[in-house]
C-alpha cells in the first residue's frame, strides 16, 4: 500500500500535523529538492529533513547555488554535480551533501570558489 510509504508535503503547512509520526527518525538518507530559492523555503525543508532523519542520516539537496551560504551553515558542501535543463529553466541545479561517499558518486566535492 503506497499510502503507508508516501505522503504529500507542502512546506507552508506544519509537517508534524500532516505526516504520520512513524516517519520521524526513520530515514538513513534524505533527498531534498525545494521548489523555491528562498531561505524560508529551505529552512522549512531542512526542518522536515531533520525530523525524518535517523541519527546522522545522509542529506542530499538539489537546489540553486544561490542557496550555498545557508547550506554551508548546515554542514553541506557543494559537489561537482550540475543538472542542466534544455527547457526554459535557466538556473542550473547543483547538488549539496554532507556525505563524502555521495559526493564521490557525484564527481567529488567542488572547489571552494566554484
């Protein structure tokens, strides 16, 4: 039953009221793809990720490099992975992670000035 494994999440709502409590602290890996480039949106997603995470779960965030300062504050680093679109989306997405293993699979960590 997919209903036991999937829940819709709207970052404008309190996830604690919408997401079943058995998801709390249940995930070894959390992948985030926030819909907006804003600190409010990123903070909402980050709180949700922390709630979902089991211990020191690996976090992977796909977002604009504009969010880099906030992600660095949370212990994530920019990788060499870049997702480009052929459509109208002009901002390439970059991958940030706190895992050396994940970074290695994505081409390694990017140099600090990248």
